[in-house]
DNA sequence: TCAAAATTATCGATAAATGATAAAAATAGA
DNA sequence: TCTATTTTTATCATTTATCGATAATTTTGA
C-alpha cells in the first residue's frame, strides 16, 4: 500500500494533539492496514524512539523528538537566531507582547521560536511547532511576502488551492508589505489581538520567514506602533545578517 | 544493507550537534551507500520534513521535529508534569538553581523538561534533549533507582556493559537511594556543581525518571539541603500523582 | 553562455514487505 | 495462583519495493 517512509509517517501522523494515544487495533482501522504489518512497523518505531508503548496496549510518541528538537535548536540558523534576538526584541516593546519567529513549512506557517513578555497573559495561536494557515494573519502574510510575486502566485494556486479572488486581493496586500516592509492585521487569527510582522528571508538558504509582535488591540496606539515597527525592522535585519554570517562561516569551515 | 526504518535512522543520526550539515557525497562515504540510493531516501526525508536542503548541496534537519516536539509537550504525561511542577519547585529553592526532569531513554538518561532560576549563570550538562551517561550524577542514579534491583542489574550488564565492580558499588548506592528517597552527587558531571535528585516512577506507564536540583557547590549548606530535599520530595510526589491521574482519565475517556 | 556538479529517472536483479496464520507472551479476572 | 483472553511475536509463501549502475535532466557557478 504505502511505501518508503510514508509507511511510518502515516502512523506518526495519527498521534496529533487530539489523539495522543492509539491502540494497534485503532491504527489498523484508521490506516486500513493489517495489524500483522502494523506490529512490525510499530516495533521499528519504538526501537528508534519515535513511539513508545504504554499500559493497556496503547502507544504514544517517543522521546526521540525531544532529542532532535535539541539538535535543531543548536544548529538551525533560523531557530538559533530566534534564541538570540527574540528576547531583546520583546524587551523593546513597551506593552505586554508575544514575539514570534515563523517560517514556511509544508504549505503552512509554523512558529519555530518565540518569546513572551512576563506581563502577557493572553493566548496566541502561533505556538511553537504549530502549523497555521498561510492566508491569514500578519505573521503568515509577511512570510508569503518574502516569495517573488510569481512564485507566490503559483504556490497559492497549486499548494493552497486558493481561489483567484483570494489571490488577487492577497496579491495587492503582499505588494504593500514588500513596499512598506511590514504587515499588520487585527483579529484575523485571534480575536482582540493585533499582529505586526516583518519579513525575514535568505535566498541562499531558501528561507522564507517572518518575525512578528502580537499584542492586545487595546494596547496599540500610534506611538506604540512606531516603536514596534522600528524594533521589528531592526530585529529582522539582525536575524538576516546572523543567518548569512553563520552559514557562510560554516560553509567555509566545511571546506 | 540496512532495512526498514533503519535506512532513514542511519541518515538522521549523522546530523548531530557537531555535524549539522551533510552533502550527499559525505553521507555516501559515511554510510557506505550508493548516492543513487541516498538521493532517493533523502528526498523522502525532505518530503516529510525531517530533512531540508540548503545551499551548496547541503542538507540539515528539518522543521518536522519542532512540530512533533510540540505534540510531545502537549501530550506526554511526564513532559506535561514538568511544565506544571518544575517552576514552583525552582521557586522553592532559595539559591540559583536549575531543576531538571529526566528519564530513561535508549540506555541513557535524558532531560525532558527543565527550568532555570533567573540568577543561575552556570552551565549544566543535563540540557533538554541531550542523552547523558547513566552511571554518573544524581539525576541518572535516581533514575536507575526506580528500577527493581534485579532489573537494574540485568540492564546494566546487558545494555551498558558495566563491569561487575561498577555494578557492585552502584548496587549499594542504589539501595541507599531507595531507602532515603534521594541521591546527591558533587562534581560527578559538572565540576563545581552539586546535583540532588528524587526518583519518579510510574510502573503502569513504564516510566523511570527523576526530578533534580542542580546548584553550585558553594551555595550548599545543611539548611539549604534540607529545603531542597523537602521541595524535591513534594515535587516528585506531585508529578507521580499527576501522571497517574491524567493517564487514568485518558484511559477512561478512550473507553 | 557554458561546463561541471547535483539531482532525478530508468530498469533488471535482488532483497524486503505484506498479511494470513500459528505460536508465544503478557494481562486481567476469578 | 490458575485460567481465559488479549496482545505481541514468529513463520512463510507471495507480492512488491529497493538497490545501485547508468543515463538523462536540472541546477549551479564562473
């Protein structure tokens, strides 16, 4: 049926936030695969640490993902720059804020690093590691704006199957983001919250990303907005420079 | 050569903290596998997000691991309890401290959640997601102490290939930990640092873990130690209760 | 623009995956 | 503790995928 790594991916995909535990019988039903085969695949996944068995013949995700998350944090240029520059950015915002570094992933936009100011009580949807729709929100739009217009259009048509009306409206919006250097939306993702985002890109690395600030709408006024825009522009620049520099150094080392 | 998921694991394993980028040629040399085959496997890994390609025909780990780390944080009973109980534990320690929740993983001990008090400047080896040796340090020994003596002995002989002298000494130490309920070591892992750990277990879930406090040796005195022991005992209890309760509830829901 | 390098496609021989069934092990209940 | 039930592993013939050499194509860098 499925082949290659898809056999394993199908299994792992079942274990999402809503269904964290599965029995072999349940997987067999969900995947239309004999439990004979599943037992073999599951054993392999358990052996490498991607799954682990628990009581009552249930399985859940295994600790390997924590180990590999560390490897990403230590090595990925975008995630590393988040660890360095997000906290200073957060500290420049004079109101309670969540700052987010997000990137294109699988036709969606996913936060790969974040920072929350101590006073920020509100919940935000762009949580670390959570894929989000690409058509809504300043964070996502700023990511889209990093693609060349034609590439973005083809991407939206093929991967997102957006309607031509949506694409036309969005195209104008993206042009504005490219011109002004930032994107701002209010209540598009979370009610009562405002997102302000700046594009982050590295064509050499093929990185399409954005850095953004999320605050409560009631905190926002003209002065605050100017401070946020200035801080964002600086952070985006720093992150781009950091990625360029570190990867150039690494490439040099590897030679 | 390799079969099943091992084909993919061999590739991913190359991307550790020290060698975050690989070329196909490099992988071909390291794994003794034709680049024809590797290109196919790599493409599959890229498609699911476990790898991604970057400039100059290099590959690095992909963002899937961030997505699955989130799933673990949301669902794994041990990691979740860390998110809840580690901060209060840290706040009970009157000196700069790092608190660590660690578990058995692949014959080693790995931190799966941690918390650092604002004043703690020192570096600790038990970083989130980093496998550590099982024979040294209070954190590891407390984990070992959660296994029944005979199981621990067989485990040490087979998986760790420890010498019989090591096992004998360790056996006494583990007996003491089981009796007193905690483990303390000084400088065994990081020079100048002291680790104090309490066992955490859940036989139903097959969880062997520990919760520990790491402080500078110079911070430690009798009074501080008593406070730490008391806080640790409470935290360990809370974590065990939480895991028992949440998994019982989930099992009930699933029926 | 062009040469070199990287990546993908092709394909026959080989090796592995599948799933039905049986055997074994683990678990829960009396 | 013993037993019945469920879960997990092992076996095996058939089907299917994988391997790697080679060729074709695409991308990259000068």
